[in-house]
C-alpha cells in the first residue's frame, strides 16, 4: 500500500473504476451471448436482442472497454447471422 496520500487515493479510484469496467464489460458480453443464442434458436425476439447487443457494443467502445474496430467486427458478425 502506498504511503503518499495522492497515491492512496489513486489506488482507491483505480479499484472503483476497475470494478465498474468489469461489470459493464460482463453485461456487454451477456447481451451479445443472449443475441447469439436467440439467433441460433430462431427465437422470435432475436432482432430485438441483436439491437440491444449492438447498443451495448457501441457503449462499451465509447467507454474504451473494447476497441471500436472490435465492436464493429462483433456487430457485423451479429448482423450477418441475423440476415
């Protein structure tokens, strides 16, 4: 543990940010997974889930959780499966 006050604060802030990022990234993965499963099972709400996954990917990319090209690639693959 650091001794300097500002370094102690940075550790606390980093831990909070890490937890928030992990939660957001996990939620994004879950929405993508649900969309892929719905497409595989030809569910009637598959298009809605694909839209939700696309939105989650865009949000994660804007927050810097994943690279924007990775988000675009995953969205493209989902759209290809949907069509």
